[in-house]
C-alpha cells in the first residue's frame, strides 16, 4: 500500500473534520462520497441555518449556494469546523467520540470527480494540479469514454502511487488513514439507511434530534456504466485496488444501469458548455478579486509598517523629550540644593562675624581694656618707630 505525507493534506483534513460536542460526534467527510449532503446534515444538527452560511459567504468561488457549506460552517461555528489543527487532533484523540466517515464505490466516485471537477471546470480545481487542463467538452457517449480515460491516464502518470494532490480522487483508503485515528464506523454510502440509523442512535443517546439527510450537489452528468471503457475499468481497478478490498467493493462488478438515452446524454452535454463557461467566469472573477485583495493587503501592510515606524519614532522622540525634561529638572534641583547650601554657609559666616563683633564690643567695653589703653598706645608707637627705622 502506498504511503502519503499527512502534511500534504493537513488543511484538507481540518476542512473536512466536523465536531458536534453535544452529540459526541465527529464526522470526517470524504470528498465525492455524499459529503455536501452530510455537511448540511451536520449544520442542521449543530443548529446552523442555511441563511447564516449563505449570508456569511460574502466572498467565495463556489458557483451555487449548496457548495457554500464546505467552508461556511467554520464562519458560523468555528467550534464545529475548526482550522485549529491542535484542536482537531484533540477531537480525534477523544476516546468517547463516535468518529465516522463514508466511502463510495470507486467506479462512481472517480467518475463523479471527473464530471464535476474537470468536465465542469469547477472553480479552484482545474490547473491546480499542473498536469490537468480543461478538456474539450465531449459531444457523445464515445467521446465521454475517451475523455474520462485520458483523465485516468493522467492520474496514473502524475499522481499514482504516492504523489496524490487532489483529495477528490485520492484513494479513500489513504484518505481515511490521514487522520491517524481509528473510526467507530466507516459506512458505504450505498448503505445510507444503516448509517442514518446508527448515527441517529448516537444523537438520540445524547439527547439530540437527528435531522433528515437531504440531497445536495447532484452530478450534472449522471453515472452510466457505458461511459466506462475496458481500459478505464482496468485503470480504476488498479489505481483503487486498496479501496475495493478494504471497503468490500467488487472490482469485477460495475454498478448502476444505463438508464439514460443517447438523446438525454447529448442534451446534458450541450448544457455543460454553459455551466462550464459560468464556472470559468466565476473563477476568473474570484482570481481577479483575490489579486486585487492581495494588492490591497500588501499596500495595507506597507501602510501599517509605515504607521508603526512613525509611532516608534514619535515614541522615541517623546522619550527623548521626557529624558531632557528630567535632566533639566534634576539640574534645577541640584542648583537649588547648591544655592541652599551656599546660603547656609553665608548665614553661618554672618553669624560668626556678628558673634565676633559682639565679643569685640564686649572686650572694648571692659575695664581692663580701658586701663591698658595707654600701654597699647605706647606699644603701637614703638612698633611704628621700629618699622620706620
């Protein structure tokens, strides 16, 4: 069995994981296995209205409202559809969780993938793989067989066995193993009644009400066994051998019946050109909007960088001014302290002078000073004569 790097599909796993806490229910959606219908079922179970999903999908590349559910649940209830990979892993690790997935007969699944994603050129699918190009619209059953066979040959050449890129035709056996956790049940969509009964029992056991499963996103070109050439049949049996053996499908039994007339097939093919033109136009508009949005975000990013730089410069300038003011305040305080110290010294000197004057006045007023005055005069006269001569 081929191995596959989980990192290549980690966002696909998160995008297709749905968790309803009240029912301890985890649904891992398998692309092209009634996943649109079951995602709407999850939305009903979680109490998310279709109007909420549609109204929140302001920008999207889906051509019809039914398909808005693929990313719309996350916008309305991020606890149900989360792109937090750590949280998603915690849900899978919960031992009390009822984890279920659905699979489909490889013959009808791969044809549905080709009919919707390639033939109709649904937005975001064609050209994403590099090797895949928009095909010429077939005009009859024979050309359908040829185009479908060429698609399978491209898968075998470019993606098999371990270079798978698109989850819509990735083998279901590989897809189921990407999550790295065991599932409580994996139901074939051909046994939908059993799935609804058992899952409904889980919901009821936790006090919930099981909503009905409605049909959504039916393939425009219905599967007909005659669309399958012998070469295509052999390739599908080879490419999806693990799916056949693991999920109990018989590669020797091609399901369905040729219940469409050639006229009905031709009528459908004539309508496909209009539908594909619409999808291509929507994809172009979305790409143009995305490019414009990228430019806008880039300019906004540059403006934000400039704004942050200006704020940093203003903050640095304000910090410098505050530091200068603080230095001036400190200097003023130091000068005031010095002036106060000088004044104290002056006051002390003046007091010493006053004390000295008082002491001198007291001496001069004393009796002994008066008695010794003649003697002081004689001594002063002698000093002057000595100095003179």
